[in-house]
């Protein structure tokens, strides 16, 4: 059963919030995280706000830089 557009939007928003929470826990600010990882500001913004689906490779890279498992981003 496929997600509705509303369900997908809610999931992506929650997913982005989970990533942002870990970034805030591990770094002073997003700028420090961006400098360390080389991720583009717009790409990170889109992921954190749920504006776009993140590629699996992006999720893995973000998790690696944060020192966590990607599955942490999928918690409720």
C-alpha cells in the first residue's frame, strides 16, 4: 500500500526533524556540520524541512558524519 501525499509529507518532515535533532546534539550549529561534511546548504535544508526525498547515499553520508546509524533517523 503506497503512502498518500499527506503521509509522505509528514514522514519526510519527521525524518528531517530527526536528522536536525542529531545535528544539534553533535555540533554547535548547522554551519559547522556543513563545513565538516561538504553538503550543500540547500540540499541539507531540503532534507531537514522535508522538501525532497533524500538519496540513500546522502542519508548514509549524513549518518556517517554524525556517528550514528541511519536507522536513527527513522524513529517516531
